[in-house]
């Protein structure tokens, strides 16, 4: 009871308490976001490894990954990246995507097979996780910044997972 009474006498104490509460709330929100991200990454690790325990959080994430709308978004993002790679020189220099996108047209067959497979209901959750990891991060993602040889191997692995052929 002394703290609320002190704020009436000393407004600076009230300001300090308000700021402290705000910082604490911000810290809790930030910690929640970080823990959520780490949990999702561990769930993805389990799904890629083929270990799928029947925990509610794992089942919910697998359901989200298997959702046709999510798979469609991933397929569209892959196709957009391929299109940007094909048309890289048409963009004004200041608005060009990262130069790594120029490696994508040489992998057009794999990218088209992957995007087609993502649109089928038979797409494996493991394959969806692999595509999501490849595409995560916008222009900073692995698909834009990786070496051509690594990208070829990764797209081959994803294509095999989703279509059964390399």
C-alpha cells in the first residue's frame, strides 16, 4: 500500500513504476515471441526427422503446415521467386531482388515440380517444412542467398520428398 500512496506524494515514483511496468510487459511479450519461435523450430525439427508425437502443439502445427492455403502461399512464393530470377535484368537497379535470384531459372524444372506438388493434398508435411525453411526470411532467405550448388541439392531433396523423384 505504500507504493500507491508514494505516487500521490512523489509523481516521479509513479512515472518510474509506469515505465517499469511497461518494460516488464514488453519483456514478457518479447520472451513469448522468442519461445514461440523456438518451439515451432523444434516441432519442425521433429517433423523433418519423422518423429511426430501426438502432442497438441505438434498436431496443430502439422495441421497449419498441411492447410491448402498455406501450401498455396508457399507455391506462389516459389513461383514469384522464379519469375523474378527470369526477369532480373528487367527491374530497375534500385528495385531488383537480391542477385542470388539469378540462379533460380537453371532450377526451373525442380521449382515447378515442387510448386505443383505443394498444391496437391498428398504433399507431405515434411516437404512443406523443408520449403518453408528454404523460403523463410523474405529476400534474406536461403533461396536468394545460397550458392548454386547448395541450392541444387536442396531443391533436389525437396522435390524428392514431395514427388518421389529426383
